[in-house]
């Protein structure tokens, strides 16, 4: 019951069962209504045939009742006395009277009604009958007959009938009601046959639906089982180079397999980058720590040989490297950049003002009165600008400039130098961690290769970008773009 196959089979079976039951009930109701309409028509025809004979003055004993077994007839007068019944009619219900024996006073149809007279007032009597809704003399009612359900015993057989009641007035002014029945046995038999067929076929059809749904779902989910097994194997082996099988279909399962493989690719790259990060960090930390230890050991044995400035420089370098590694670790852990409002123009002026002793003075180009506000972490954005200025100072020949300007829906900060620039094929690689293009230079001059990587990571987490281009001065131009607050 917990499997998708079982739930899909049960759900499809229930839906089909409800639909078939509803459709079956509708078919039975329509079939029964049509059969009853046919019975009503047969009963009305039989009733009007007998009523027509009575309206023309045919004596009671001469009225011809055809198909008396299929269409039993009972005729009553205005006082609900039985005047005519079909041959062999033994009992009847659902008509105007339950009697099946004509009343002794019923003559051959010549007895006038109590209201008859011989003074020639026939027209008045006719008008009175019409006023009371009864047919006139010698006429059959044109109104729709009343239909009732009942039973009739003809001979020794008792069955259900549908009775139609039609009024007719004889030439003598006697209003009679003719009840003629039509058998309902055919209707009941047809309905029972259809019902039986439905009750027999419904379970078989539901079994077929459940079986087909089970097989189709099983076949459709077979690739999912392959994906699950491969993922379990990858988890057990910790081999992120493996990939789950991708089915040849273009359905949702194939999309799931492709997305899973893409996720594994990203995860493999992330893990590999993390491994390289740990290895490179260990390598970078080893050098200043070893140098600092050597100097301290020499100073312990020969205090007069202590290189105090060198020890301080190694300590500072070790402190900066540790701070960079901790910041990268926080960024990789998903640290939120914050939502404080930072004015980039003021932040750039503040950062440059703290660099009065730099090798090359920094030219600041910030329009007066401009509003260059962004949302984010002031400390992280200050670190980005500082790293870009450090990089420009390291490679510039004689000039470093920083500018702030509006750029579309954001703010652009550009740091330029007049150095050798960055080759076009290396413009993405320099943002990788621990990458230094000049392998021949010393670590003291070149740094650990984390400044630009940190700058790009911070820019990305603030919803911005950091790219490098060729500056007008001939060197590199680093462009930091950050979105304005929405």
C-alpha cells in the first residue's frame, strides 16, 4: 500500500468504479424511463380505443377489448361503479375501483344519468360537462391521461401493470373512466438484465483496470528503481564520478535522471574544489608557519640574530591568510550578506583615505551628490574594494584609479591600473582560489591568490558581478556591479 504502483492502481480503480457506477445508474434510469414511456403509450392507446367505442354509443356488452391478457381494461362510471371489465380479470389495483364485477344496475348503456331529462336541455347539460372539465356527449377527453402503477390478475397470472385513465361521455350523457393497463414485465426484465450484466462485468472490468494500471506503472517506474540503486551505490562507494542511468524517453523520469546527474556533477566539482582548497590552504599555511618557527628557534639559540621585522611580517601574513580562509569558509557555508544599506561612494572614499602610505596614490572619481546605495554587508563590500585596490597596487606601474557610477539598475565600481593587464584567456582563471599568474614572483609579493576569489564570491552573494577588462591606461580594469535596492 505504500508503493506508488499500489496507490496508482487503487486510485485508478476507484475512479473507474465511481465513473462506471454513475454511468450504470444513468443508463438504468434512462432505460427504465424509456420503457415506462412505451408502456404509457400502449396503455393510452388501449384506453382511448375502448373510450372511443363508448363515446359512439356502443353498448357495454358489445365493447371489443383486444389483447385482454396484455391490456386489461376496467371501466367505471361517475360514481366509481364498475360497468365493464376485461375477460378473465380476477383482481386489479391502481385503478379507480378494486372491483372486477360489473354492477347489477349497469345496463347496455341506455340508462340515462341522474341528471338526464326529456325536455330537450341536452345542450345545457353538455355545457355543464365542459365547465366541469368533462368531455361533451359522444366525445373522448383530449387531455393527457393520468398514469398509475398497479397490479392485475388475469386468469391465474398476477403481474405489474401501468394503467392509463381516459374519460369518455356516451351519447346519453354518462361520463365513464376507462382504465387500460400495459404490462411492466418487459421493463422489469430488461432493467434486471442490464443490471445483472453490469454487476457481473463491473468487477471483471475493475480487475482489468487495476492489473493494467499496476503493470503500466511498474514499467514506467522501472527507471526510477535503476536511479535509486545507482544512487545507493554512489552513496556507499562515495564515488561522485559515477552517474545514474538516463532512460531514452523524454518524460519526467528522464528529466529527473538528467537533473540528478547535473546535481552529481556540481557536487563532484564542489567536493573537488573543497579538497583542493584544503590542500592549498595547508600548503600556504605551511610556509609562514615554518618560517616563523625557524626564526623563533634561531632567536632562542642566538637572541642577537633575531629578525624581528621578518617575524612580524610572517605573523601578519599568517594572520591575513587565516582571515581569508575563515571568510571563504563562511561564504561556502552560505553566510547571508545582510540587508544593511551601504553607500558605495562613501565606502570607496573611506577605503582610499586609509591608504595614504600606499606605493601609488589612488585617484578617486566619485560624482558629488550622487546616491550609490546598495544592500549588503558593509564589512564584506569594504573587503572587496580593499582586495581590488591591493591587486591594482601590486601590478600598477605608476597610476591607480577607482570610480563609482550608476549603471542601469545598479552601481558600478571600477578599479583601473596601468600595469601589464590580464591576458584574455586568463580572465576567468584569476578568480579561482590560490591562483597566481606570475609563478616566478615571491609569495611575499604575490600573496596567496585568495583576494580576487573572495571578491567575486562576495559580489555573487550580493547579487552582483565582478569581471576584468582592459583599462584605457593599458592595464587591468576590474568592474564590480551591484544591484540597487528594489
